[in-house]
C-alpha cells in the first residue's frame, strides 16, 4: 500500500483528526492547567482565611450558599450550553441569548432580595438575610460570564478563559485575605466572590468580544430555550443532591457545627469540585464534536475516567489516611473536630467523581434527559440518607454519604453506560488499577504512621505524603504500566491507544 499524499482523502481525515486531538489536548492543558494555578492562588488565601475566621462564619456562609446554589441553576448557563451544542449559530442567536441572560439574572437578583428574610427566619440567623441581599449583586455579572463562556467554548478557546480565571482568582484571593486580616469576619466570604465574578466577567467579555446589543425578541430561539430548560431541570436535581445536606443540617446544627461539616466537605471535595468540572467542560465540547462517531465517544469516555481516577484515587484515600496531621497542619487546632468527618467523606468521594463524569457524555449524545433522571434518583437517595444521618451530627452526615453514593452510582451507570456505548466491565477496568494502587498506598501509610515515634504533626505529614506517593507510583509502574503509558502519552502529546 502506498503512503498517503497531502491530497489524499485519507491524509485529510488523518490531519483533521490530529488537529482535533490537538485542540482537545490544548483545551485540557489550558482549562485544567489554569484551574490548578487559579486554585493554588485561591487555596493559599483560603487556608489562611480559614485559620483566621471561625467555624461559625463558615456555617453562616453555607446557609446562604443553599439559596445561591438554587438560584444559580436558573441563571442561564444551561442556555449557554445549548449554544455550545448547536452545529452553527447566528449573530441574532447570540443577541437573543444575551437578552435571555439579562432578563433571567435581573429577575433572580430581585427574587433573592425578596427571599432573604424568609431564609433568615428558617435558619434563625438574621445576618443571613443581610448577606443574601448583598450577594444578589452576583447575578448582575452572570450574563457577562455565561455568554463569552459559550462563545469561547464553541471555539475550544480555553486560553482566554484561563487568563480571566487566573486574574480573577488573584483579585478574589487578595480581597479575602485583606478582609480577614482587617476583621470583616463572615463578610470576607461575601465580598470575595463578588470581586471574583466581576473581574472574570469583564475579562471574558473583552476576550470574546461579546458585548452585543441584547435582543428581547425570542422568536426562533426555541431550540436553545428547550435545551436550556432540560439542563436547568438536571441542575435542579443536582441542587437537591448538593445542598440537601446543608438545608437539612442547617436547621438543626449550630453555625459552629455546620461550619465543621461544610469545611470537612470542602476539603474532601477539592478534587471533584475544582478539577473535574473544567475537565467536563472540555469533554462536553469534545464529545459534541464527535457526535457522528459514537464509538469514539465511548473510547474517549473510558480513557477519560481512567486518567481522572489516576489522580483522584490517591488524593481521596491519602486524605483519609493522613486526615489528622493534614487538618492540624493546614487548618490549625481549632478545626480538630473535622478530622473524623474528613476521613468518612473521603471514602465516598471516588463514587461521586465517577458519577459526575457521566453527564457530559450523555448530554453530548443528545440525551440530556438521562442526566435529569439520574439526578432525580440521586436527589431522592441522598436526601433520604441526609435526613437520617443529621440526627448523629457531622459524623452521621459522613456515614450518609458512604451509604448513599455507591447505590446512586450503580443506578446511574445502569442508565447511562448503554447510551454512551460503554460496558460496565470497561468502566470497572478503568477504575481498578488506580483503586488497587491507592488501597495499597493507604495500607502502607497507615502502618508507617502506627510505628512512627511521637513527633510534630508537620513532620508526620511531611513523611507520610512522599511515602504514599512513592508506593502509589511504584504499584502503578509494576502492575499498570499501560495506564501509565497512556498518561505519559497525553502529557507528551502523542496518540494513545484506545
């Protein structure tokens, strides 16, 4: 067989495939790389702020987050996703989307202002109402983030998004640190996100050149509106899953106890909440480009799960094994109560991580209803578990996560895997190697920790973390060499085997 020439169709298809693969690779590097850098900036300030503020401050902030998260599912990001998913768009559709976003978010700001006293009465904390009124300003920035996000994501241009995220994170972190140092207390947690959203919106709007005149004539926008409605329904169930615990516990826990639980949740969800979402954004854009090749979506999904879990499993199990020295080193002794809760929650997070990887693939296959039904099932399972677990305090909530999430994942996998063309065995194989390596790592860390002489917690952490890393890496190199090779190939920008 002769080699393909530049004019051959086979050569053109190969070049196009390599070009698309390069786009995806660059998108992942820019989106996840910028997320890591932005989060490092924010975490540096966040952990300093946590050491300054009290658990009660974080409990009050968590009460407000229930309302904010509920409103956020209606803020129009689903409409923006509809724009990403469409094959072609016109300037008029862009103006229509901008108009929808302005109307939606203006209405949400007014609604939140009206709901503020009701929320304060429910939690029996008057300051919650004052915080919610100020936080209504967040909705005024949303149209200037969601529209450019959609336009840049369609072009798989995550470089400009990365710059906006990093700059906004620096501004927000500076605000948070200054607020904490100057004694603003819980208001530090209110003002920092406002600065974050404002700076990000301004930079993304400038980068995408998306400051268009909005259109409030929505004739012909039915496709975007319907898609956005389905996405909003999916987000409704996600809200019920993600906020049911705080809504239930916030009524019976004190602000201090709620702060202990939510800070434990923050620590254990760092990976799934901060690193996985940007990867899912890239995945959705990439899957949408593969709609004509279902097999390619299936292969990409399995590969993505494998690569994500290579990082996720050692993080979660390592967190469970080193919870005591890590909490005391990073947060300080006043957060000692979080240690047993962190251990419990960390064991549930691998199931949650796999679960959240399903939705982009099923959405891109044109089946967003799968995510909605999965979300409904999850909302029922988790809410029931939290209602029972809240009676035993933060530790009871941790046990509720462990009991509920494996069942939720099993039902979601049963619904979703046939849609994206993946067998349960393929999914199990993708998770098995990093899971076994992480379990081995955890056992070694636990044994080493047990025989260590009494030493300062900082030195304990400094010893256990590299030991765990070496054990994990050695296991993967010996027993999962092909998985490691795939990871190295991605980093080196080489094709990887399916």
